C-alpha cells in the first residue's frame, strides 16, 4: 500500500475480560471524583452542626473545585510524558488519602485543607480517565463507550446529593468520605493488575509557572469575595491588598502565557468573541449550579427541617431537569444544526428560577419548591453543553483542545466564585438579621452561636426558633436574589453569541460535558478522534459501509470478501481458521468469500494459509483510501491538508477501521447462510 494507506500500527490493546475490568475501574474512579463535587452538598449542614464554622462552609466546596480545576493541566501533561498508569495510581492514592483525612477532620480548617488535597487527586482522576480510555479502546470502537462515561456524570449528578443525605442519616457525615476508600481501593487493584502503559510518550514543556499563577489569582479573588463584607470590610486594607495582588497575578499570568511554549490557556483564545462569550456564560452557569447545590440543602434542612436524605430527594427535580434539558438540546442540535437558541432561552430561565428561589420561605410547599428547582436545572441544562459546541464550532484546529478545556475551566472557576459569593452574602445577611432577633434570645445566649451552627436551634423556645428560622430563610433568599443580575448579564451576552453552520464534528455529543461536573484537559487530536469515532459509529450496518466503499474504490466484491481482504492485508498472511475466529464464525461460513478473493488473484492459498498478493494489497489500499476520503469530508473546515497531525490521524483511522474484528462479526452474521452444515 502507499503511504496514505499504511497498515495500522501494531499495538497490544486489552481485550475481553481485561478490557471490561479496565473500563469498569475507570468508571469507578471517575464516579468517585464526580460524586465528590455533589455528594457533600446535603451533608454540609450536618458537618457545620458537628464542626461549627458556618462562615467557612463555602470553602468545603470551593477548596475541592479550585484544587481539581487547577491541577488538571498538570496531570494531563505529566501523564503524556511519564506514562498514565503510574500517574493514575498516584492520583487515586492522593484522592483516597484526602478522603480518609476528610473523614477524620476535627474542625473546619482541617476539613478545608483535606478537601483541597482530595481535589488535587480528583483532578488527576478526571483527566487521566479520559486519556486512558484513548489508550485502551481503538478509535473505531470508542464511540460506543462515550455513552457509558456520560452516564457516570448523570449518575453522579442525580445520586450525589441523595447518597450524601443517606450516609448522614444512616451512618455519619464522615462516611461521605470514607465510602471512597473501598471503592477506590478496588479500582486501584484492578488498574495495577490489568492496565499496561502504551510505549508511546509525548514530551511536553510544562507550564508550571502558568499553573501556579492560576492557583494564585483564583484563590486570591475567591478570598476577596469570601472575606469582603464579612470578616473584613470591603474598604479594609486586607481586602484591598488581596484584590490588588490578585489582579497583579492575573496580569502576570497573561504575560507568562504569551511566552509559554505550551500555555495552559493561549491568550489568543480571548481574541475570539465566541470563546470569550462562551467562557463568560459558562462562568455564570457554574456560578448558579454550584451555588444552588451548596445552599439549597441548607434551606431544606435548616428552614424546612427535612432530613439530609429527604433534602437529596428534594433536589432530584433540579438534577433531572438538568439531564433532560442537556440530552434533549444535544439531540435537537444534532438534527437541526442550530444551537444559539438554547442559551438564549436557558439563561433567562436560570434568572427567573433564581428569582423564584429568592421568594421561598419556611411556608413554601413541596410542589412549589420542586417546580422552582426543576426550572433552574432545566435552564442550566439548556446552556451547559451548547457552550462547548459553539466554541468547538468556531476555533481553529490548533486551539480546539484548549478552547474545550477553557470553557469547562471557567465553569469550574464560576462554581468556586458562586459558592464563595453565595457564602459571603449568606453570612453577611444572617449576621444582620440575627442582630434584629438577638433581643428575643434567652439571657446569655450568644447570637454568634446560632450563626455558626444551626443545630443549636433545638435549644430555643419555639417562638424564638421560628424567628431565627425566618432569619435563615431571608438570608438564603438574599443569596439567590443577588444571583439574578448575574444570570441576567449572561442572558444579554447570549444575544452576541455568533451562530455558524454546524461542522459535522460539532454534531457529536459529549454527555460528560453536558452533565457538567468535570474540568477537562484535552488535546485537539483527542477531540477530533472522539468526534470521528462517534461519526463512524453512525455510518450504518457494516455490510452497507463495505458495499459503499467498494463502489467508491472500484472493488467489485461482496462485503464479506472485502472485510477478509482488508483483514488479510493487515496481517500479511493468516490461516483460514484464524480468519474465521476473528470474524466469529465457522470456517465454512466465510469460505465462499475467501474463494472469491483467491479467484480474483487478491489472495494466494497454500496449505491452508492465506497470503495477500500485490494485487490484493493494491485493492485493499483503494478501500482504505476511499475510507480516508470519507472521513476527511467530516473534517470540512479543519483543513487536514494544513495539519500533518490530522493527515496522519485520518490515515490511521481509515486503516484501523477496515478489517476490524467487530466488523467481521457484523458482516458475516449478516451474510450467514440459511442452513450452514
């Protein structure tokens, strides 16, 4: 074959039970990391009641989000450079150590510090799982596994709050973290036993300074929003100094990224209006989603007095609304090619839902709350996945991976700021409201005790407790009311989002992005591989694909003969029994197809061994070239001819997708004789 039809690289990929064990372990690891962004929400009120420090509550969530988001670029590059298996095992160990320490925490500062450690490991789990899937599953088959990993995000989104409440009610809040230990240990053992690192390595110039500056300015700005107006006045030297230092770090980060060989986020991306708008809107989505997930359980458990488990049940309408809207919008975008309408509709729904949440009080009915929660989730679901699609549809190939990672990065940063701002508003408003009810408190009762621990409400007379509950309700209402103008700004921004004809690769859905809990670090090559894998999966039945390629390549053979030709060309020579085994059929079923190849001079048969002839290799090359041209049409707008990496990818995918064993089973079972002997 010519250079354009080089046989696929010979890589040893796990098969059968080994592949199932690896994929199961990867799904468990991803489930743990995704769950820990939502499972803690319904346990937070109980944690605060046990450890105190309600004014530090937001940092239990923020520490995990910031650590996982900031560490993902580092894990991704180190995995490429030094091998993913060892790095993946390290990230599991860090995550499990952090989980154990969180369960042992004696006070809020300890818990916050251990949550940051846990987030550091969680960031590695998120990014390395995606990379390892690419190592163990051939691109031709990768599309069929996308839905499985998307389902992991769906399960974590729906079950996280519910599981967190169940553990609190039936065991202890500490089991929210301890549950990770046996599951993580199982994943660690399975990975150690079965996973093998590929020999291929990619050298990187890691942007350590850029990563450190991201951590610096993001933590600094979150501290400003957390401390401003609560611990310190907004005009205090501490807050002003911290804000100035954070802005200086932002400027330094931009300067460093301009000079970095492999920047975490190329500054040129911000010159693209679609990316800039997408990042801004994604920030707001994270702001609303994580802020709501953190403070709605407090409202439900403290103000409404429901159990932690029931508070998780109350949140189900929100999570289900998000999943339904995300999946539905993805389906509609694939069929219509239109995507701008979804954020234009979704952002005002988020604003309306936040306003309605700000009108809740201790007398609100379960039905009215459920409808408000569902509306918020539905609005978020309409926006989240669409932003990734819009950005991927406009940026150049070089920036495809960075742009995808950038949108999810700003969603996570938005979540960190959302939780911090919501916490600051809540603490400030609660302190003001508690001063008004302080006169009704029993003599010697410290109002600060109620502010820091809602559990002491049980010690108050019913009428006084009612006034305190109303103060809590008003404080949480203020949180959602302050978020309304933020969502309104996002709505205005959506009108400036430019809609372009949808590329074929942008019509493939990544449900992990749509469900939205994970930061990602992906290369442009990975994004194209993922999209092409999904598009190949939609090609239709194997017989139809081979028949179509035969017509394009001028090879007049049945589908079964063409599969056998490509398989023999890949192997060079193979026995008839081995060929039948790869196709999953008895030798006599495929013998007529092989006879056609021998009669045409494409294959020589001697002593049961089938060997490709020069004529057969040329015919197989024509089929591969036809396949390659078909894949290239999916990349219209990406200019494969200008990117050697894309050209090599198309050639490899075309060669690997013909003569595939799974195709052989489909082809031969479709052409199976009526009465085989």
